[in-house]
């Protein structure tokens, strides 16, 4: 059987043709070798195919884990399609009928990004065969159990050998390729779109001619790109010796790619072209993009000079596309003088690009070259006798997997952590930023990078930069400090120590012994930093800006929570250090920071720095210090001291500030004391009589006008004022504040004294005072004193007449005794006449009132007589106005208006109209009446045999009590007619008071 199938591929183990044939290893992993600890490791893939597939491997391509390969033998050419991650049956199709009986040969195959569209370029085996080049299009679909491959020849591209294809990842999907670009062996670029439909729908557009009529100018590479977040499209094309770029911004709705080349065809612009002379008959274009990314990060071109590597522009508005130009030399010049066999072994057949390496396939080995330093990092021999002739190397742009295939075997070239040594390369090249970024994951590597970067910065004189980097390394603290201590500038050493201190304060200390050592180290660094800062602050021969800058930084440093905690624990050492520097300002600041304000204030007062002492008081919250030091500060800084006291508001007890407030030796001190007392009274609403008395005394002595304002605000109610009235009166009397004395005497109801005092200096005030008593007799008495004072001895009739107008209690006869006996009566004629008229008018009013009263009395008498004679007639046929049942059958009420009601019917109607109080009272009366009735029946049964005088008296009392109860019940129920009065009074009341209860009842 082995001889019957001579062309069976040795790299594909035979498997039975059953329904359970799958395309992967039993474990589901196509790789059967465990990963080794190297950047690149070659692993043979074990693929299983149906037994009827024979021949050598001719071509292979991979995209999105779909592996497509061609197996060829003289009898048959088979296309196989595998899905690597999952074991599903392979897709299989025979191509010999499309090759016209082996008159064609397959030159290249191209697979799109989805893995569903395949282009197979075919050319005649010989020019004499009478055939022309074209290509096959294979569309693939799959289900969970099988795959379907549909092959179609594209007739519209006759005579064109397809050498490169640029699929469209932006418009293509699994059912159609979208607009794609095809490159030919004559340098032509076509646009077409392929789908499973018939060939008649396939369009062919020639977009550009790079060959310019040359019969042989193959396009070796073709790629369509779109700059991210834009509509700028880029086309990269390569020939054996040139690389071209075309670019244009397309409209979002535009699908055709023709506008990209329109400007170049019309001669408006020329394509960007870079030429490299070469003896090679081919070149290869490769791109690297991170997995699942549509826009590449790097490009590489294998040409006659070697491998050119660069980056792609992501600038949507820039003209440059291929950035950078690193050349990896492959010594092609030396290969010119070698024999064919030697040259075959020294010229790469193909290559692929990874992020940091170019992997090249030679005739007898695989080689990987680092893109950063062009060093060889991997070399793997290939024994052609054992594995077969190497054909090519491919990379899956979607997953990043690399595949090497020969005529007998397929290998996966696994890439493991290829960036592991990139940091070292960048470090050796002095590119520290990149080295730091790539070493960040490994602390040991990062430490080496930072240490070397710090050394370099120190050597260049960038000491502050060096200090920052040294602080991030594990380099000996003493060694670094010795480097910086010799420098005159202390900024680098301060920065370095601060960063090391920051690392210590954020580092956890687990064990107790380590915690103690940890705290000691922090203390040492903090004390050293304080010393360094104070040296800079107090550096002689430096200007104020220098000191202020260092002082600000020092203040910020001392406010940091870890530093404050450390200095608080070690306050004695820090205070001693500051004292050695003779820096009182920072000594005070430190004392404030640790809360030792009393010591600070003491020192500031001794140094007569009163303003600073007051500021220190304002920064703390111990009110006792205000009581202690405010008297001293009041002597020196009255206004700022009072401002500070007012700022504390209700936090201070005003009574305890009296020793401060009695410091009133100067006018400013007195004014500020008054200001604070006003604040305490009007803002803090203090009611302490000592504070009020103090302010009143100051007002009486220095501000009489403000005293009257204060007294008016306090009011005239003796029980509501907050000062001692008798003390106030004594003070005002001693200081001769007459107006205030009058005010206070009025409060004490010393009316006569108040009026007599007011008459001495202010007649208007005397009159106002005389009008204040509520007793008319006292008012008349006071006005008579005013009249006596105003008239006696002057005989001024005009004044007397004005007094009569001002006080209605005075009469002309009251004032006549104050005039002399010889005063002419003619002067009082008008006043006397007015008095007589007034008396006459009052007599007439009294007579009219008496007449009206007599008339009303007569009318009431008549109405009472009519009521005595009024009677209501009740007929036997009369009915109740409510129930319309005969009235006499039950107790009833009859009203003057004519309405009649049974007592029980009336009660039912009246009860809802009563308020709660009257309703409750009615219920109580009914209970009392019922109790009286029961008591009467019991008494009657007990006295039925013997009747005594006592029982008779008791019966009379009970009857009287029942009568009173009935009368009160009748007053509640029948005080007014239900229809004529009660209903009318309640017409504005709602029918329902409690709608919620009504809703519940209705439900």
C-alpha cells in the first residue's frame, strides 16, 4: 500500500476517512511541544487530513487562525482549509480542473483578513502552452460540522499575473471582499470587488501603471491602510527596487479606491518613491500591527540593500507616511561573488516582522535579528533532508502567530516575551525613557536603568535630575549622599533625602523590631532635612527672595502629616536644633505646629513682638490663653486685640475678659473697650448686669448720646432691662447726665422728680414725661406742676392757653390761681367762653344719652309684657316638623316661630351640629340625669314603708337637681329653632368633615 501512494506527504500522518475526522491534535492544541524559555522556539505542527489528500506542500497562508494550504502531486492539486483553535472538519477542494490539465501552475495565494476570501494566482507553465495568466477566487463558508469552498475563475483578468493583493479590512467582510487592489507582474494596479456571485458582476478598473509598459515589472507588495480616526487612505506599493506611497482623503460614503490614485494619474502630484539598487529579482513588504489592530505600527521592506524598517504616520493631515529608515544590512554585496549554491544559502527566501525582530527564512536555517541593535538573537538550522525544502514564512496578522513551512512540514515559531531584553538595548543606547518604560515590570531591571540614568545625569552636571533618579534606586544611601555633599548647591541633596524619606513613610513596617528601626530612620532623615533647610534659610549674604523661597518650601515640608507626626514625637530634638540656628520665627512656627502655643506667646511677648503674639493667639483654640494674655496685648495693641476677641465671637466668656476691658488708660483703649462691649451686648446678646453696668458707666462718662440710645434699646420695662437701674441712676446723677436721670426716674415711676428735673433744662422733655403715666390723676398733677413752673411769676396768658391745648386734663379754672389777682379777665375771655361751650356741649350729650336710655327701657318693658301674654296653641292634630308623626304622643318642643319637634327627633338633628365641647357636655348631662333617675327609684323603694322628714327633704333636693340638669339639656338642644337658626348658621360648613372615613365606609 505504501508503494501505491508514493506521493503521500510525510509531514501529514494518514487518518481514516470517517465522519469524525478533525483538523487538530487530540488536545485541541496544534502545537505538540511544550514552550521553552527562549524568545523564539520552533514547534512542529501536527495536522491531520483525509487520506485521499496527497502530494507535497506547495503554498500556505494564515489569517485569523484559518490556515489554507495547497498540496500538489502530478495527478492532483488539493486546497485544504483548517481552523486551528478548534477541531472541525477541514475544507477540501480539488483544483486540477481549474488548472486545464496541469497547463497552469500556481505562483502565489492571498488570504484576506477574515480568512474567507482566497485569491490564487495562476500562470501558464510554458509560453507555448497557448494559455494566459489569470487567477482563481475561492470563497469559504462553514458550519459547526463542515466547510464549503466555492472556486471561481475570474475571466476579466486574463493575461494579468497577480503578484500582490491588498485586501480591504474597512469594507470587507465574510461575504464580500469590498473594494480591493490587485498588483500584476507588469506593474499595473487594478481595483475590483470579489464575492460568491457570478463573474459577470466582477468589475475591473485599472488605477495606476508603475511598469510604464515594461513587460516585467512585478509588484511585490501591496497594502491598503486608513489612518485611525480619519478618512485618509494610504496605499503602499513595492517593486524589486522601489517603494511607493499614495495617499488621499476619501469621503465617508465613498467605497471606490480610485480617488486615491486620481491625482497621481492626472499628473497633479507624483507618488512618493524611494529606490534601492538591487541584484535581487524580488522584494518583500511586511507590516506589524498588534493583534486585532487594523492599522500597523511598523513597516519593513526586504530589498537589495537589506531590510529597511520604520514606523507609520498616524497624522491625518501630514504628508509623510513611512517614518524612519533603519537599515538592517544583510551583506548582499558579498553574495554577488558567491556561487549559486552559496548565494542560495546566504540570501533570505522570505521574512516576517514582529514588534522588535525580523525573522528571516533561509534555505537551510531560520534567523531572527533584533530591530533595535541588529544583533542576531535566534538561529535555528533546518535539515532539508529531514524536514524538506523550506518554502516560506508567514505571519497571521490578526493573532500574531508565525508559521514556517517546507514541502514536508509546517512549524509554528512561537514568540515568548520578545521584549524581555529590550530595556537593556535601550539602556545601552542611552535611550533612558524607553528603557525605563520597558523595565517597569521587573524591579531589578528598573533599578539598573534608573541607577545608570542617575549616573549619566550626575556626570552631565544635572544634579537635581540625578537626585530624583537616585532616590528611586536601591543604591546605598551613604554612597549617594557623599556624591552630593561635596556640591555647594544643597538642592540636590535635599531633593534626594526628601524622596528617600517619602519612600520610608509610605513603606509598611510589619514586625515590631522593624517598626522601631523604621521610625529611627525616619527621625534621622527628618532632623537632617530640618537642619539642611535652616542652613539655607539663614544663609548669610542672600537676598530676601532667596530666604522667602526656602522658607515657603520649609513650611510646606513641615506641614506634611508624616513629618508633623515625627516632629511631634521628637519635639525636644527639633526644638534644640532650631534653637542652635537662632531662628525665633521658625521656633514659633514649630511650637504652633505641635500645639505649644503658650510657650510661643511667652517668647513673643518677652521679645516685644506683640503683633506676632496676637497672630499666634488667633491660630490656636485654647480660650484660656486669651484670658491670660489679652490684658497685656490690650495695653500695646488695643484695636487688633479687640478685633481678635470679636473674631472668636461666642467662644469667649465675656465675664472673664473684664481684666482686659478695664485697661482704658488711653482714648483708643476706651473706644475699643466700648466697641467690644457693644459687640457683646448687641451681637452676643449677653445679659450679664456687670457688663451692662460697665458699658453704661462708660457711656455716661464719655458718650452721653450713645447712653440715651442704649437706654432706649433696653426699653422702659423695669423687669426687662439688664442693668441695675438704681446704680445707673446714681452714676448718671454723679456725672450730671440729666436726660438719662429723667429716663431712669421714669422707669422707677418717680414722676414728680423726673418732671421737676426735666423742667430745669428741657420743657419739651418735661411735657413728654408728664404724659407717660397711665393714671390720669398723676398726669393732671404733673401738668399742673408744669403749668405752675411755666406761668407763675410770668402771667403769660398765651402759655396758659397753649397748655390747655396740649393737655385735655387741664381746665382754665385750674390755671387761674397761678395768675396774679390783678390780672384782667378780658385776657381769659376766649378761653372761658370755650370752656363754657364745652361744658354746655357735654351737658347736651348727657341729656341725649339719658333720653335714648329711657326710650330703650320703655321698649324693653313693652316687649317683656308682650312675651308674658304670648301663647302657643297645640292641637291634637299637630305633627312633628321632622318625623311628621303626631306631636302629643311624645315629649316635644314648640318654638315661637311655629316649628314643633319631638325631643328625640330634635336631639338626633342637633347632635351633628354641636361642637365637640357641647356634644361632650350633653353626653355627661344625660348620664347624670340617668343616674339621678336610678337613685330616685332606689330611694322610693326604700321609703315605701316609712316616710320621714329627712327622706322628704332628700326627694326635694333630687327633684331640684334633676330640674337643673333638664334645663341645661334643653338649653343645649333647644336654645334656637333648628330650621330658623341652627341650619342657617351652619350653611357654610361642609357636609362631610372626614372624607377618609367616608371612603372607608363606602368601600
